[in-house]
C-alpha cells in the first residue's frame, strides 16, 4: 500500500457543494402529491369517523377546529412538497454519487462508489404508473448508511445501477 | 508426553458425549422459559378439581417429545470438511446442512459457560461475514479437539485466501488482565441507573407473568400483604432499597461480564476472553476495527477508569453482545490498545474545533421548552402555580446539559484521522481514520441556514459520528476532505 501523506490544500479539493445537480423527474412531484392526497384522505376519513362516534365533538366550533387543523396540515404538506421538490437532486461524479433532499432540513448525502456493496432498483405501484423508479444503494453497516434516490425514470435508474455495478466490479478488479 | 490425537476433519465428526447433556439442558431451559407461568398454575392448582382437563398430560407429552427431539438431533449432528467447505449437518426433523466456504470464515470463537466448564467441553462458534451467525455453532466438543479444529480451519483459510490476514491465535502477547479489586472498583462506579431500570423491567415482567397466570387476584393479595403496605407507605425506605438492589445488580452485572478478563495481542488482532458463568472469547481482527472509542462517567474519570470499545463492522443491527468493550484501569493502556489503529490526537492535531453557541439555544428550545408547553398550559389552566417549578427545572436541566455538551465538545483534525471528544459529566473520545468512512451526510435546518451552520454525520460501518453546529464552511471542508481520503486510493477498510 502506498501511503504518501503530503499536505493537501483543502481549497483545491473537489467540492461537493459546487457540483450542479440533476433535478428529479417532474412526474415524481405528482407522485409525492398523490401520496400526500392519499395520506390526507385517510386522515380525513379517520377524523370523520371520530366526529360521528364521539358525540361531544359534534359541535360546529369543534368540527371547524378539526377541519381547520386538517386544512393547515394539507397546506403545509403541499408547500413542503413543492419546496423540497425544487431542492431535490442528484449528481454523479467520477468517484461518488451525491443526493440532496429535504427543505426544512436540507440533507446532502454523498456515497463513494468504492464503499457501495450492492444496488437495487425498486418500483412501487404508484411509481410504476408514472414510469418512475427508485435507485437504492447499500453500503456496509447499519441502515443509516443506505441511500435511496427516488424520482428517476426506469431507464435512468436501470442504467445507473448497471453503471455503478460495473464501477464496483472495476474497482475491486483494480484492487486485486 | 502423550501426543494429542490427530483428527481427520474430512471424516464426519460428532460432538462430545457431554453434548447430549447440554442439548437436553437447553431443551429443558427453553421449555421452562416458555411455559413457566403454566407450570406455576399447574403446581398451585393441584388439588383443585380442574385436574381432569389433562393439562399436565399434554405438558409432559410436549416435554418428552422435545427431549426425544433433542436426543435425535444430537445423534444426527455431524461436522466435517468437504471440498474446502465446512459442512454442519443438524436437525433430525427439519434437516439442515450448513455449508461455509473455508475462505469465508472470519473468526472461530471458543466459548465455555458454566455447564461446559463442569463437563470439560467447549462450544465452537464460527463467524462468517454473512448474517447467519447463530447457525454455525458446535455445542460441545472437547477442548483439545476444539483447539486443533480452530487451528486447522484458520490454517486452511490462510492457504485458500493467503492475502487476507488470517487470525492465527498462536503467538500472543498478553496486554492486560483485570484483578478482582479492579473489578469491584468497576462495579461500584458503574452506571446504577441502568441497573435500576433493569431491576424495574424485570419486576414488571415477573408481575405481568404472574398476572397472566393467576388473574388479577394476585395483585390484591400482594397489596394486602402487611410488609408490602408498610414498604409502600415509607417512600424513603423504598428508595433506599431500590438503590441498594440497583448497586448490587450492577456489581453483579460487571462481575458476570468482566470476570477473569484477559486481553492478548496476536499478529492478526486482539484476543479477548471474559465472563463468569458464560466465558466468552472474542477475536478482534485489526482490519475489522472501524473506529475506537473510550469513555468514563464522572466518577470513573476521577479515578482514571475507562472503557475502551472496538467498533467493528456491524451487521444489520448493532447487537449488544457484539460490542467489544474492554475496561482499562490505567490511562497508559488506552494508548496500547490504540497502537494498531491510530494514536490519540490531542497534540498531533492540525486544528481543533468546537461547536457554535447557538447549539445551546436550539437544544433548550427543542428538548427543553417545546416538550413542556402542553404541561405548562395545563398547569396554567388548572391554576397549579407551584407545580410550575417542575417544567422550569426541566428547562434549566436541558440548558445545563446543552451548555456542558457545547463547552466540552472538541473536534481534532489530522491528515489521516480525526478525534471527537464529547460528554457532559463524563467523557467519550472517538478516534476515527478518515478512510473508514462509508458515507458523508451534511444537514442544515432552516435555523442553521440562517446562521451559516451545519451538522455533519460521518457514517462508518461501525456507527456514525455526528458533529453538530459547526460553521457551514468547515462542514463542507470536512465533507470534501473525507471524500477525498476515501476515494483517492483503494484501501481495505475491512
């Protein structure tokens, strides 16, 4: 092993924050909204059942309060999905893959290829309906070390997966 | 000198005869464990008229069947080598053939619990990188045979995969032992809160089981007991008793776990054995160590007692049993244990960083004020003003914790490793080599964005190290440097 440890000027290192990100498919925004609709729908049904069952809730003011809370949550989710969609994105560099997500708490995850154990492509029913897929990358260790990139077209996800697998195979071949 | 018998491992081998006893013992224990409330019911309800329900008969039939099953399993069990694979044949009814390629064997553990010690046999556990860890176990085998078998397996593995560092146990250098007085010190300074909760959980589960077995009557019976009533009425006495029991339990736990601790260094890694009833042996191959930490609570710090932990590659979940912790009684031992990984960084660091003061503000808001808002509004509504002291104390407590954490937190950065010191009353130090990192995660909440701060998590295969509330620019530098260190060369992190 060749460990040369010359001082590295930190300014000249490749910078993650300077990489332009590829946005996720616009259809993924729709998928996120539909998921949110389903969730809010279930919540609304639950609230309705509760109101029918519990008599002390059957008062205009209390019903209005519940409805108001529901609307507020609905609005907040809409806003957050829009915001987070604009912030989401991924980028592939020569030696690693970057995924950015979140808006309230912005996360930038970077995973070097030489640490990826294996990768899979997953397609949920909703994703399939819009021709989307999620690329899942697994590194060693606990679940915290995994990386999921949603909102890719199925072709992109598949070709990315193959490309990464090839990269992993090449690297381990080089190591030998 | 009598030459030890040489075994041909290609011939199917059985377990030692004592294994029969161990298997029967295990079956009996598991029967008792699953059926004990039922057994209690039967014992206490004999003489009552509902004997005709045939409960005892069914129970004995199950027990006999289980015993027969374990005996059959014993006679069916074989292990042997075939075509560079270790094959374990087990399970008479559900037949199972476990095949482990020899080059996949990571470590061979030899363990001995009290029963093994009495019968003079050992248990051999074969560790592979995969998840099926519990399967590859040979329950009973004569000590000498086990040693030969281990040597054989590791030898074969070395021939098959010569470039991998095989863990040969032969030449070893003793590093440390623990005396009984040191053990006592360790037990007395242990975290008794933990023991307290274990005692509590144990009592609750016993209570639950009793209730299931006897119905709710038992509770009234217990409550009616005069002694219990007197105990409940004098809370200071109760607290004192719980404290004494907790201290006793944590002492016992330390003794059980660390009795006869012995650590030695072999060319491939550390060899560790400890335990009173259940003597456990660990092998910690140097390459498997992802990072090393050592910690001490407030009391232990005062007397220089530390617990060093080797964070190895954890499977899907970090199992309490897999953690390799070594108590050390002198500071010098820490540097001895660090020697094969990376020495501590204090003076060798290129730069030292703390965390931003707004960490305190944020912690107090999220962990202190937000959770007590419902309580405070209730107290206000009910006009219970004196009780407001409670939430106030809580907020003060979180403030103090955050303040202490922020003041003590230090990040030391060097070209090949970094070190994190944290803790409020006690201290925890973690030394991590950059190239052991698996993934980097940089997070910024809206608040942090406004302040130009960020939180960075450096994820290794042995756990993540999180550095909160540092300047964004520093976090980005750390991120970029960590990635550079991981990506610039292919160094075996495992």
